[in-house]
C-alpha cells in the first residue's frame, strides 16, 4: 500500500453536527422540521445527492443549485466557529506522513466546504490532493471520488487504503477496489450491514479507534 485516502466529514473531522445545523436552518426556511433522526439516512452521501433526496422527500420547489448555495453559506458560517479534528486521526496523519505514504482527501462535501475546513483545521498541508464530489460525475456510494483521488496521486487503486465513517463510503471504496478501514459514525445497533464489507472495522466507532492500530494494519499490507 502506498497511498491512504481519507474521507472528511465524520472520519477526519467531527463536522456532522455542523451539517445537521445547516440543513435544519435551510429547511426551517420552508417550514420543515429536520432533526438528527431525519439526518441519519443521509450521512456519508454527497452533498448534491443529499439535496436531491431532501428536495424530493419534502416536495421543495427550489432547485438543487439554489438549495446548495444556501446550505453552503450556512455551513461555512457554522464551521467557521469550530470544526474539531478527531485527535487519533491527527495522530494517524503524522504517522503516515513520517512513513512517507501519499495522502489524499476524498469528500462528498462541496469543494468550497472542503477547502474551508482544511484551512480552519490547519490540515491543508497534510494532503497532496483533495477531491470533492463536485469534481466527479457521481458521489458515494459510486467510486468516482476515490478513483479520482488515486488518479491525481498517480497510485493504482489497488495500492490505496480508504478511511471511512459511513456505509456509503465503504461501498464506494469496495467498488473502487481499494482496501477500507471503517470507523462508523453511527454506532447504534444494529450496525448498518454495509460496514461488513470493510477490511478493518472498528465496530464501536471513534471510541475504539487508535492511530497505532490503523497504522500497523496499513504497514502490514505494505510488507
């Protein structure tokens, strides 16, 4: 394995509460109540896919571009107040950089949101490339964003490891023919069945994840 590709939201940074608040405010403008329970089914999907689904579900007249512009503005405002990096993920980045792995980011978020969060967290220099779902034809669970990240890195997909927090991301990694470490963001039982396709699964999510365990597993693949 020569490259490691990180999902952003829910994997590298704890940004899902920020997205929930942005979507709650967006839909409140249409008189719709949106809460954590309603949000669950959309975690891990690309921003455009989420808005398409929400638009259909609630019968909104506004087009996806309009909804996306408002949601993005709200999210950037909220994210600017604080987007925490999971400490073990920061530690893993350091370990991988020290071992000279190529690192990439592949996110379902908008390109503007990705760049803003990288700047806010100071993680921008950690990645050789960063790919948004805006830049590919299809979002997760399609493999497009991971394949584009591998292409930009110049590394074959079979030599990449993906870190993901959602079953949609795990499926995207599987379809890209990449190994996958899954750290579920939603751990309430029963765990979504898609996580069983992960090559390494931390069933209890971030509470069970350690940088050393993930790094040793990746190193074993490289041997």
